[in-house]
C-alpha cells in the first residue's frame, strides 16, 4: 500500500478523536520517538504507542498501536491518530489500520497538535 497523502480539513475533531491525539502526542513525547499513534477499538478502548526502532524489530507507531489493539482482542477499529512530521502517512501503518477497519478515519497531526488532515481511504 503506497504512502497516503492527506488534504487539510476544517472539520473539528470529536472529543473522542481529540483524546486519541492527546494519547499519541504523549506517547511520542514520553520516549522522544519520531511518531506517536493511538487507536480506538469497537468497544471504545484506546491503545497508544510510539515508533519502535530496535536492531531486530521496527514498527511504526501506528503499527504498534494496532498490534496492541489486536493482541487485546480488538476486531474492529473506530478511529486512529498519528503524530508525525512526515509529509504523508506511512504505508505500513495505514495498511495495519485497514486490516481492522476499511473506513476508520486516520487523523494525521503535527507535533504541535495541529490537525494536518484525515485519511479516509
């Protein structure tokens, strides 16, 4: 799956999606990672993670958050948020979200918390 570009959006985030952004920003800041992400499952549970870059394991923040959700029994995602400085949503994280939700919005946010856009495909 290729990287997904996102268009700026003027639609404000819901309170639940704002919580995802807060969790993603906190995960990123806590470990000084390049990205942080959070997802919400079908039961409203949230999972947050930061980029993992070890010699024998590399996961994007979004992949790690989806892995946490899946390993906790989530079968569907309602929404995701990723905090990044990248100009496009990385393809592996995008694909991981789509494994559990073909239509969940993925909110792409800058490090300051500004919504850069939302990927819906």
